[in-house]
């Protein structure tokens, strides 16, 4: 009888510990996505280039980070200037590790550098992972 009681107590402890670890991981993921949202929307202002606007210049909320034409041009010729900012909602076509590398080094998975006006970011790994977690959490644009 004592063995059965100890078995149930032990099983309950294992379940409680695994639930606790899962909860901590979920909370950590939520915090990482929130940090990424802050970096993308508050600090990086990524939507300024990557979100299309209406005729008044207001961002289209249903097209957030869906890619948009670059509305400004350099005053002098700059080689490889991008005319369009790509869709980054959901990071279509990017593996997470490639996107993290891009944000840390400025070099994409195809070994090409970011085209101007995209700055060559040099984020630390935690920030890059947070940005990628946030962008991956968004529904891909249609």
C-alpha cells in the first residue's frame, strides 16, 4: 500500500515539475515575442518601410509589415538601392536561424548583404531571436 501511495506522490511531482517547466517556457516565449514587438515597432520602426500606406501616407493596419514600395529616393545614385521593402510578416521563405544571422551580421541566407536603404543590422543574439520570434508570430501577408 505504501508503494502505491509513493508511486502516486512521485508521479504527481513529475507532472508538476514538467508543467512548471512548460509554463516557464511559454512565459519565456511570450516575453521574447513582446521584446521582439518592441524592437520591430517601437525602436526599429520597421513598419515605416515594410508597411504599405494609403493616399494620406497612413499605414494600412490590415497590411502590417506586408511589404511596400520605398517612397523615398537617394539624392545621389546609390548602387543596389531597393525600390520595394519585402514582406516580413511571418518571415516567408526564411528559416529562423537564417533570419537571426541576417539581423546579427547583415548577410542573408543567400550570402548577399542587405540592400540600401535597409541598414546592415548588428543585433546581439537575444535581440535578433526576439525580432524573429515576433515576426514569425505574425500571420503571413497574402
